[in-house]
């Protein structure tokens, strides 16, 4: 007989399923109902193995898949950031079927205010970088490692990244980009689990869950040190070559 789950247990099960989804496991089966600590009968959900495919909502229609992920996030209270001044969740923006995805570090004040990633000064520079590649902002997809602004724009803590990353992994899976560009050290080190300086991370391709990933400087860093724009352009040209893109004829550095 069907049992009504306690809200706390329901959330715990949902979090566990998202964890398995992040590992690439989507098939589950029910084990015989067992009593929980309170003596109530609950159905145990167990992860299946191998050959699993995403649910229809997250595979056949990227736009619907992204909406589902956004609904799952809700007005997130999973980590401390919701108590530290953030105004809203900054989910991501762009083409649900984008071939190119940019992933930054975290929302800043402008992003927290408008609910969209990269809309401040760094966002304007990123727009120019995208335009120089022969693309528009609307053709790519833009997201961050975490979806809430850290107080004072501090670097995200490890546990904050770990809490938020399953949602980003689902976004990447739904969009299925041909290439990902990690913007800055925090994004690169979080995605690749490599602790190395930017000088070592840049200039090569990485295999990230079957998708090619490149690393370049964060636009906010380029605003502080414009000398690195030339190096960043080299990174973007590597991406353009992979995607078969050509810069507009009038664009020059």
C-alpha cells in the first residue's frame, strides 16, 4: 500500500537520487517496504546499474529538461549562502542546445540583482569575447559553478561547490555541448579536480565526462590585468578551431 513520505525523508530521497544522477545512474527499482526509525513502512529506492538513460524530460527536450532542473532547485536553502545575503538563485542563460558552454565561478552583485550570470562589467567583456568568436550570447550557454552570490564576492567554499555541482552537471548533460570553457581557476579546479596554476591548466583540451573542456582566464581577472587578453584570445582560438568557427572579418586584436 502506498505510504505518504515525511517531507524531510522525501527531500533526503530526492537529494540521493540527484546524487546518483550526477554519477550517471538513472534506473532505479523498489525493494520490499521496510520500517523506518519511527516504525513506518517506506519503499526503499535503490540505484540500478549500467546502461541507464536520462529521463525523457531531461534528454529529448533540453529546454524542458532545464526547466525541470530549475524547478528542482527552487528557492534553494541547501547551503549557507541563502542565509548570507543572496537575493536569488542565478540559474544559467542561453541556448538549451548550445554547442559551446561557458562556466564561471559564482554570481556577483549585478548577477544577484538581475538573476542572470555575467551581466556586469565582466559580463560585458565576456559578451565581447563571444562576439569575437563569431557567436552571440544567445547562441551559447552561460552558467556558474555555484548559483548564489557569496558574501562580498568571496571565493566559494568547497562544500558550497559540492552542494551545487549536481545541478550544474545535470545542466551540462541536458545541453550536451560540444565544448566547455571553464572561466578562471575556481571553475577549472572544481570541474577537473586538479590543483594547478592557470599557466598549467590552459592551452590544452581535457575530457570532461565525454565533452571537451578548455580553460581560460575569467573576464573579471582580465579587467584587472588586461595584458592577459592576448593569451585568452589564444585559448578561444583553440576552441574556435575545434568547433569550426571563424572570427568576423572586421574583428582584430
